[in-house]
C-alpha cells in the first residue's frame, strides 16, 4: 500500500510546537521516503518496459529485420531490464515491509486528541493570508483487477440410480432390470451453477498544493507570551511584576537555551489511498431424484405396464415412483473497502447491489400440457370410428406421456426472485470519490500541512517586547512581531520601531 502524508492533529497554524511531536512526524516521513523512492523507481522501470515493448513491435511492423544487430541489442537490453525489474521489486517489498513495521511503532505516539497551552498570538489583530508559495503536483498509482466468472456443470447420477434399480429388479429378468434401471437413471439429474464477480481496485494519489497559509501580520500579545513562557519553563520564569528585572533581561547580552516555537505558516498537500474488494457469489444447486420402493414393483410391474400401454402410455404410472425436485440457491456479497484521505474529504456514493436467488419457473409439469390441443388437431378426423378413436387416444396418450416424461426428467427452468437491493461501496463508489477528491485538490482550498514555518520565541525576545510596551520611549523599542509602532504607548505593538524576524 502506498504511503499517506504523515500528520499530527496537534500541529495547527498558530499553535505552539511540541518538539517531540514534530520529531515523530519527521521520523515517519524519513521512513516513508526510502520505500516511496523504490516504488517510484519500480513504476518508472515498468513504464520503460512497456514503452520499449511498443517500440520493438513498431520496428518489426515497419519491416526492420528482427535478427539485425540493432534489434538483438535492443532485445538484450530488455532482458537486462527484466532482471532490474525483478531486483527493484524485491528491494521495494523488503523496504516497504520494514518501514511499515517501524512506522507502526511511531504512530502509537500520535493521538487524535491533544491539549496544549494557549498560543501567545493575538488572534484579533493577526490575519491569515493565502499565498502561492508552493507548487501543484500529482502522483497517481492505480491498480485494477476485474473478473467475471460463470461455472455451470450438469451431471447425471444415472450410474448410481441405474445400479440401484437394476439390482432391485434383477429377479424380473435381465431385460426388465436393464430397461427400468436406464429409464430411472435418465430421470435423475443434477446441476450446479456458480456465478462469481470479483473486482479489486487499489489506488494511491498524492498531491501538493501551491497555496500556503501565512500569519501576516503576526501580532503577539506580550502578556499571553509571559504566561506561556512561565507555563512551559517553570524553572526559568519571567517576572513581569519587576520592571528592573525585565529591563535588565532585555538589555542583557546573554542568550538562554530555552525557547518555544509557533507555527506561523504552512504549505499543504493531500493524499488519497483506497482499496475496494467486491466478491459477489451466487450458488444454485438443483437436483431431481426418484425414490422407488423396490418391494412394490413385483406386484405392480406387469399390471401397471399393461394398463399404461393400453391407455397409450409407456412404462408404468406415476405411482411407481415419486419425483422429488430440490433447489438450493444462495447469494453471498462481500465488500471490503479501505479509504485513507488526508487533506480532503471526498464524496462517497453508495451503489445498489441486487439481491436475487433462483426459483423453479415451471415446477408443475402440467403447465406444459397445453400441447394437448396440438396433439388433438394432429389426430382429428372427419369421420370418427371406434378404431380411429382408439388409435387417436393411444397416439395422444403416447405424446402426452413423452412430454410429461421429458419435463420430469429435465430440470425445471429457473427464474430469479428479487429479494431487494442493498447499498454498498464498490469500485464505482471509489472512482466517484477519486473524481471528487481530484476536484477538491485542484481547487487547493484544503489540505494537510507538509511544510511548517516556525517562529522561535526566546526569553529575551519576550522581555524586549514587554519593556517596549510598558516603558515606551524610555528604552529602544524592539518588536519581534509585525506590529507597527505608534507614539504614546498602549497595547502590545503600539510602541517602538522595527519588525522582528522569525524562523
């Protein structure tokens, strides 16, 4: 799976940076860099391989001799490229697995909910400006696999049934047992239908956005800055109640080691990593079996056969055996979707999947007996006699018996029962989300930070700003924010000249 942009929710614009937090994010980015570089190399080699294959095919279509020195050199280079592809793929897999194991440990330190001391920024006077300081870019890697498979198998259990019936009727003679066993075997059939639709989509998109957010002007509230410093560094507090201590610190040349940083600007990026796997399997098992009581055959065989023949039928009546049809139809739909979006929330549209199982469309053989009318027309005569009527009856009975036997022997037609629709996320949902994500990425109004502009605040800087605020005109006013100086003192930033510089 390609990498997502490392992000910690506590790193927001204007917040105070915890050094350990930003170190964790940077370590994750460092671990992702090596396998991402290997993946980029692998994709480049795959593209080169496909391009060279097309070039060689075009040269051969243009009539270039495939056995020429140039073509043989091209073939040898492509063979070496195949080895490089295999080596690069191996290196990528190894580095990716190692990196993910290490990143998993670092992600334990990233919490969704964080608390921090209030930032010393004066949010009333500070403004956020959007400036095109970065560049737009997109890197996409998509892999799609689809398979639509339908398996149908029909088999006759004639051998098993034939053996059973023939063995039961062996005492009636070999001819009778063979004929009855064969007839019974033909009436037993089974069919298994399996329909499987598999679709798998894995995609990764990462974008950088040109628009950066900058705190300009960045105005600090010196009183809030003193409280923030004393909260972060309890062993190295400032004394705002002592003007002499603050002025001495402001005029001191010694620089302390303690400092805290404020995020004064960000450039943004976004990433979309998703995977969807859909499996839709429909199983239908149909069987038609006959259960016969062998004991009842001895007494009914001759009588039943004579009666059926006299009435125009074949074999024996339906009381000889019972036709039992069985149908089991199931549908199983499974969907596994994973989406990790950083910097944009795309629209996820669910698709409807039809749930349907199969039933017997013509379970009762009598539905097909409308063919009797056709048989009657075929046996009609202008002048009816007793012999003609008897012959017509026998002919019609034989046709009806053959039709009924055909229906009973074959599987009844199957039809679908629509059980309803369920909404799921599938490949189409993922592509819709990708389209919406790309539109939002191109707009550039969202994103997660990928670069941070930090403004360092030291103890001496806070003391200088405090003196400039409360002793205007007495000392040289030094400002470390973007406030403009005004005579007469007042609020922070209203005395002194100059503009401070930050990191």
